[in-house]
C-alpha cells in the first residue's frame, strides 16, 4: 500500500496555525483563572471563619456572643468547599471538570456567606461578583452551571429555611424568581462578554498566525537565498579554478617558448666555454669568455623570473594578515626595484595613516611590480619620475597610487592589461599585472588604472575599511 503526502494550501496552514494558537491561549487563560480562584477560595475560607466569629452571633443569637455552630460550619464546610476545587486546580488545571467544580463551589460559597450573615441582602451581591469572576474563563457553560446552583439553592432554602437566605422566618416561595431574573440578566451580559472575548482571541490568534507564517516564509527565503549564494560562490570558485588551469596550460606553452631562447643562449655559451676550458691557455686571453659568463648569468636570471611568475600565478596560499604600516612597506619595495639614474622614485606615503591588515609578502610583491612597471614605462632616453602616494578615504578605507610620467598606455591596450599572458614587452610572461590584480582582490580591494598616451599612468589601489582597519 502506497501513501502520498498531500501538501497543504496556505489557507489550510493559516487555519491550522490559528486554531493551535487560539487553543494554546485559551488553555493559558483557563489555567490562570484556575489559580485565581484557588487563591480566592482560601481567602473566602479565612473570611468566613472571621465572619462566623464576629458577625454571625449577632445576626443569629442577638447581643450575646458564644462559640456558635456557625464557626464549625465555616471551618469544616468552608474547608470542604475550598479543598476540593483547589485540589483539582493543582491536579487537573485547565480542564472542564475543574472549571465547573470551581463554579459550583464558588456559588456554594455565596450560599454559605449569605447564611453566615443571616441572609443580609448585601451579601447576595457576592453571587454577582462571583459570576463576574467566572466570566474570566470566557466559557459560558460555566456560568450556566453556577447559575443553576444559585437557583436550586434559592428554591430549596426559600422553601425549607427562608431565614438562612432571606433573613425572615416566613416562607417566600416566589422570591427565588426575582433573584433568578437578576441572575439570568447578569448571565446574558456575561455570556455576550465571553463571546466577544473569544472572538477577539480568535482574531489575535489569526493575526499572530499570519505573522508567524510570514516570518517563516521570509526565513525559508533567506535560507534558499543563502544556499543559492553558496552554490553561486562554489560555481564561481570552480570557474576560477578552471580558468586558471586553462591559463596555466596556455602558460606552459608560453613558458616553454620563453625558456627555450635563454636556455639556447646558455647552451651555446656553455659549449663555447667548454671548448675554451679544454685549453685553459687559450681561454685566459679570450675577451668573449667574460661576455659569455655575463650572458649566462642574465639568461639564467630571466629563467628564474619566468618560473617565479608562473609559480606566483598558479599557487594560491591563504592570506596571512597582520598589521602592516604602508610607508615602510613602500620604501622596502622601492629599494628592491633595480634603480635607473634617469628615473627618480619618491615615497610620499604619510606616516600618520591607519595601519592596514595585509599579507605583507604578497602586498610587497604587488608594490614591487607596480613600481617596476612604472620605472620601465619611462623611456630610456629621458628623465622621469615615479611617485607613490596614499590617503585615507571614508570609513577607514585607504587609497594607494603609483604615478609615473612615462609614455602612458595606448587606449586599445588598456582594457587588456590585467588579462593573464597579455604583454606588450618583448620579453615578458604577461602575468605581472594579473598577479597584482588577483592579490589586491584577495585583500578585498580593487585595482584601477588611469592613463593617457604621452602623459603617463596612474595605478590606484582601493583598500576597504575592513582590510584597512587600524591594528
């Protein structure tokens, strides 16, 4: 036998939630009123004992005081009237049985108090007060039970013990009708009040249910959005890895081509030097020997640079953030760049800037690449200047600029300068600026360039407040 889950409609879910909240609230009301009557029962018991001691003797026996039977009635009968409902309140709070027992006991308490006061008309108002308290249950059948007890009590005592209820020893069989009329009138008002209270409780439950369902809906949407974002982030990371692997594959061919030329030069030089070293007396006076040694050193340096670029582009280690003052870092980067006599490099980064959180080694390499590119952008036949500036932006962000007065970047080249393997240099891997842009992005920043042909270029690094917060 197969079963199939039936998905509920939004209206059904709202109705179910409304009913559940209404029932929960109603149960809370019933239990709260139960506790109220438990306290009232105890209070009435103590009050009845005091009434039997100080009022009943005058009402029933004249001016002579004595320990009357009413005292025992107040203690024993009042104890029974209070103990039973209190026990139910403790054992079965909020049940229909407890409510009706409380209602009946409360009306019997009214009867006892009326008797203890000798049937005083003022004590009859205890009945109406009790009915008002019972209306707190918002359960009109409870009022019917209580009113039934009142009517029966008035009928029986009016017939057999009128002095106990009316304060007169003559039977007044018709008077219960007058009391029943007023009790019935009171019931009608209280029943209307109960119905109105229940309607308001249902409205509140419906509004709360709608609010809870709306909140759950928003929460579900938020979870779905988070999952979608995680999926998108994973897809982006996967796309970046695929793109990088493709770039590395393309780079392998480029590196092979780039390495072949310097290695061929080294090999030719090595062959020539090996022949010369076979006859050391001929090598001593050969002017090409030191030239070829220098060529080998330069070409091996080029090989090292190519391999370093490839490794920097391919590997991606986690950032090791630490407080890193900008001015000393810029000074260190400038010191690493090979100097040119015709180019002046200035560090104008203020010392008072907030200290950013950076991966020191990676950001140092970023600055080295930018400063070296700026120096190389200045033609060899004229003097030039490279300036590194920094300033604080809004919300703790930092702006770092590397400005040169070189030849500038042609407009058709500018959109491609951050693409891997794109280069306009005769000997270059085209990875330098791609590595720079990637590392700046990993710090949460951005890299932009402004350039005008013949006027120079300006590379701008924007670091956000989080990355630029003070240590």
